[in-house]
C-alpha cells in the first residue's frame, strides 16, 4: 500500500494538558496515565500496518518517545481548531502524492490493525470511509481526494459532527465502519477491565 497514508493526531502527554474531560473525574495524574496507555495501544495496532504513517503532535515534536522514527514520520499540527489541523494534515498528504489517506486520533481502545486494513481496502472501492463514534463524532475518516468542506463549519466535540460531515460527503460513495467509542469521559472506561488499574484508587 505504498500510495496509502495513515495520519495519527496525538496530544503531547503532559500533566494537566490531556484528557481534561476525563481528568475532571479521575484527576490529572490518572488521566495522564490513561492517555499514555492509549498512546501505547495506538502504537501496538499501527506499527505493523503496511502503509506510510505520519504522527502529528499537538505542541512539539518529541524525538525519543514511543513513536519509532523508523516507522513513523513526526510532524506538528498546525491550525486554530481541530478542523483546520485535520485539513492541513490531509492537504500535506495529498500534496505529497498519496492517493488513499486515513486519519485517526490516539484515544481509541477498541480499534485494531484489522479495522485499519479494512478501511484502506474499502477506500479502494469507495470515495470515503467513515468510522462513526457513539458520541456523534467520528473516530476515523478516509478519503481519496480532498473534500475541504468536511473541515469547515463544524461544532467540534459536539454530537452533530458526524451528521454534518456525512452531508458534506453525500455526493460520493461512503463506506461506514462499525460504530465504536472513543475515550473522553470516565463513563467510557469505567466498565473496561484494562482501565481498572488506573481507576482503582478512585473507586476505593
């Protein structure tokens, strides 16, 4: 898949600066540890994916961290809001000659390498691939040509993002992946076994 590119948006894992909605319930330290766990998990299901991979940092590029420079090209997010930042990453990818580009975040516990492989396969047959999130947003977006409208006039973080995005894409063929949940709130993880070590002090 040498014409395929995976974009991964991450936040620099710093105390008090990541997973703030989760931190409101579990505290800054637990939220940071949970986010680091999710970053490690994202590496685990992307590192062997046979596509080009670019990691976009929110604040600054960290040289010696979990993202192996032999597998991931490191870049910095640019833009005033999430829409602008995503648009700029897609623009850079298409300008570099990639024909199939997929973007994900780094807070998905239920995403797998097989899911990503399926998304790239479906992108060969469809114009767009969308992974709908339970909260009314999306956890994955793939396209074969840049549709700028997708990144404008959205209330990012609200439950209308998915429906508004699908309206922008309705002129093309869309493949919908299964609905999944990303990790934003305590309620998203409170019943998942893998997160219990982080939550144990809170429950005691």
